C-alpha cells in the first residue's frame, strides 16, 4: 500500500494536480489529513475551499461510502485512512463535483488526533 501526502497531489506550480495523481487511480493508498464536510454534506479528507479545489493549491478528496466510524468524527480532526483512489471528474448524488475520491475507506486504528 502506498502512503500519499496531500502535498504530493498538487502540481509543482501550485495550481492543479501533479502529473502522478492520475497514476494513483485504482490504487490502494494510505493518506492523512483533516476531515471536512462540504455544504452539501459530502465528507472528505484534505482542505476544502469554497471554489473548485483542482484550480488552486488546496487538495480535497471526497470519501465515497463513508464508514460509520468515520461519519462520527467531527470536521477538522486529522485522520489517517486507507482507501482506493478514484481519479477523474465525477458528480456525486449531492451534486458535489470532484476529481479525487476515495472508495472502500477504512479508518486506520489510533488514527484520530485529538
């Protein structure tokens, strides 16, 4: 399993995704970052801006099929999860458009910082 830093996903220019991000599609990864909920209720990991995250230096990864243990963690708490990376434009059932998603997510034990 590959450990990925959120900063690894950002292009060196600071705008858009790094060229290697597309290569993570379908791979099982471990990633750590702050949990967020957007205004439509989509849960994710990373930094969420009001605009489209792929256009700036912030990275957010939506979580598809949120496990119950993760749904109980409040926004802003740093968590470590594993999941299968899904790369490419998609719109979820809440109407949230994303380029990065994690599927089959599991919370890593002792991964919640207080």
